[in-house]
């Protein structure tokens, strides 16, 4: 599994709008083979962690190289964030 964690600092008054933006993007992301899901976490320091799960790095790259990714991120001018990538295994 390949994980992308996007950490975005968001003022408290904008958090709801940011969360709705991620929720709005979900139907489009689901069309990509290899997309496994997304989680949104809000931290006490006014950051949102958007964690997307993919079958592989290549599956994520298919999305990030698509025009839909640019639309989801304001034409490439979306909210600045810090993205970290992980290879991982989910234990049940």
C-alpha cells in the first residue's frame, strides 16, 4: 500500500470549508484504479491531515498526472501543504 499524507495549516474558521473541499473531491478520486480511500484528521494546532491510500505509487501518480488533480488543487494553486509518502501494510 502507498500512502500520501498532506498536512495543511488551516485557520479554525476555514477548516469546515477545507474539509468540504476534500469531500467534494472524493467521487472523482474513486474513478482511479488503485485508489483505496481517504481519511481526514484535524489536529489541535489547526492542521488538517488528508491521508489518501493507494495500491501503489504508480496508482497515485496516475491521479496526480491527471487534469482532475489540478482541478482538485485549484489549478495547481491549491492550499500550500507538506506532503509525505509512505509504503505500508495495514494490520487487522
